C-alpha cells in the first residue's frame, strides 16, 4: 500500500496558493480515481482506494505546512507503510519554473519546511517526492508572502498542467520506480509541448 501525501495549509484562504499545490495534486487524484477524502484522523484528511493495481492512501496533513510530519508519521505507522519505499510526498518548489516538476528518490529538504518536518519525524530522508514548480521569488518580496500568494492567469495554466504531470509521475513511481518517473519528467519543459 502506498501513502501519497500532498503538502499544504488547511484554511480556505490558502486554497490555490503556491504552497498548496500538493493539496491540489491530491484533489486531482481523488477526483480522477474516485477516492473520497472523508476520514479525519492523525491530524489529517485522507481516503483509501486504488490507483491501477495499487492500494493507496491519499493524505492532506491538516497541521499547517511546517508540521506536516506530525500527520504523515502516525498515518504511516498505523497502516504499516514502509516510508522508504511506499511513501510519496508532493510539495511546491520555488527553484522550479511554473509548469515543471522534479521527481527525487530522497535527499535533503532543500529549505522546504514541510519536507524538513517529515524528515525530522521519520528520522530519514529516503522517501520519494514529486516537487511542483511555483516559480522563483522576485526580489524585495518576502518568501512567506510569495509562497502564500496566488498564481497569475498564465502561471495558473502552467501549474494545472504540472499537477497533471505530477499525478502521472506518481503512477509511474508505483508501476515502475522513481527512476522511470525521473527519466520521463525531470527534463520536461512546458514550452516544448506548445
């Protein structure tokens, strides 16, 4: 069974902000595979279902971004998820242009507080992650204001595509492995597809 966790902040005012693209990918998977997110436990909202041949849990931690690990860890413990091979985390990435995604088998948090929390709670950084580009912070704008801000019209379209690609990457990770998803998506640039 895979645990697929999308990171974000729970209040309505954070809907569709840069920091909430992880929630957006979970919503997309929920709709696409008819997995209702109706369970409220472990400081999160989740649902169980199937994607292809795999049993999955889709999870939105409701702890606020900086404490995401406080939801992911108890869910993984309860459902006996091997967090090194059966956990996939989706987060935003300010180092990637809107429309791009990057798949990684593990590694540091790269300054992302949600990933830092997960690594601290799990005691390792060897879980798959799919990072969705939200664009670099412009000069003279506070980082928190940037990640909690909304996309303009052009970036919204690019990010919607990127969320679809992230969902595809998750499928590839489960069907094949992280390397296959990296090979398909890590070099992809949206303008190549126009």
